[in-house]
């Protein structure tokens, strides 16, 4: 399972949706990046593969950052997103 996390302007908490396949997560990531580059205020609606019926809608111009990380069931939680300096 892969988590796509979206940080919005003036929002303390990120939005997140899950994709079963890496290809689906990367496709959503690239779509969000294209919308960010266009700079036009378009409404985006995304759904979650894990929670049926979960939908999130937001303006593409309010997106500050997008990231993908893997949710690992083997480790009992979520692999920490971002970069790590430790080994």
C-alpha cells in the first residue's frame, strides 16, 4: 500500500489517500505535479483505495507539496516519509 500525502496552504494537517499499487500512486503524484505547474485554479477530486467512499476535493492552486511513501504492514506501521540522515 502506498500513501500519497498532500500539503495545502493554510492547513495544519496534510490530506492523504492510499493506492494499492506504486503505479497508481505515481500516476496521481504526476497528475498533481502537472496541475501545480499549470497554476490554474482547478478543482481536483481524488479517492482512496483503502477506505471505500473516501473522497477529497481541493483547489490545485492550494497545493504546497506532494509526497509518496510506502505503508508497510510488516513493520506494523508506516515507513517514515521524507529523508533520513541516520543509517
